[in-house]
C-alpha cells in the first residue's frame, strides 16, 4: 500500500480550554475523494484549517507526503495543499483573471514576474472552472456560483496535489451546485487531484466520495466506505435523529428529506 499523501495521527485542538478536536486520526490517499460530514460544531472546518496551518497549537502529528507539517514553509505547503474556504460574501477589487493569477504565488518569488508557463496554468484554471469568457470581468459582477468557481479556479492555478474545500456548494442553488460539482469531478477524473470536502450534503457524500469521515463532538465517529455510514445506526447516532432511506435511480442509497 502506498504512503498516504496526508496522514493525521492523534490530532487534538481547542480554542482556549474548549476542545474542538480530540484524538482524530485519518489518512488520505493520493487521488481519492474524501467527504467530511457531521453536525455543526463537530470540528470539520477546524480539521481542514489545521492541515493548512490556519490555526496553530494542535497536539498530535500531521504528515504531508511523509514529512512533518512543521517542516514545510508556507510556500512549499501550498504546492501540495490548496484550500477553498467557506463562501462569506467578501469581494475584492480584482478582475477574474487577476484573482486566479494570485493562485500562482507558491511558484513565484516576490520579485519574479509571471512566466509563460504561469500564464498557461492560469488559462487552464480558468478553462477548467468554465470562466474563460469572464476573465476580464470584475469580481463584484459575478453571481454566487461564478464566485465559487472563481475561488476553485484560483486553487486549481496553484497546481497542488490536494484540494481542500470547506462546504463548496453551501448557499448555491441546484444549478450552481451542479456546476461546481462538475468542475470538481472533472478535476479529479482528468488530473487525479485529491479532493477533501467538508459538506452537509449527505447524499452527495454518499454518491461521490470514495470514503467518508464523520466527526461528532470533535472525535471520529466513522471512517470508511460511504454506504457503511448507513449501517448499525451510525447515521442516527451521528446527528441524534432518525432518517428515511431509499434507493437512488443509479442503484445507490439515498437519504430522503422529511
């Protein structure tokens, strides 16, 4: 078995005296799609932030490509891990292309101009996100779905091996959700990018993920194949409520709304 691209061992973290994550261990294989699910306050977003060092002071060990996380400079880490945060409505005074170009920062020094291969990477990122025609448009003129694809395009331009996404389709209507999911599916299938997504959409996790990591109260509640989350009352214990289950037209399990 090949070495995991990310390996989390006994991770614990808290804000002040309040624990958020307790003894979390999981590995992420190169090329897989991992969905992180669980109720609000379970520590899902905090786990992602620990991986990209947006929070500090955790206990335990995180290995990235077999090396300790603290052995990486931030620039070197960004060549392996890219991060798309939750949408918060903030706008910046950049065009679409200029914003995507900032994703090239791990490959440039402060005094290095963009080279031909940087411009090509930006072009590829815009194309993969379906934003070619909007390259010169100001960010504040984009729809919510277009903005989310823009943040993903900037992460694609990093050319990192792993893309970490914190609720990438939250607040989007069904059409824009489908567009974002299509961008991510193509990126995974065509470029073998490892996708790690925090999500509240359990059906998307069941249908599209290779594995599911379920957190409850900052601890690992379940880690394994998506269908296993529906066995032995795990889903009910995770959320503290019952669910109605059915079969999707593609033959897989589906959770029905009340």
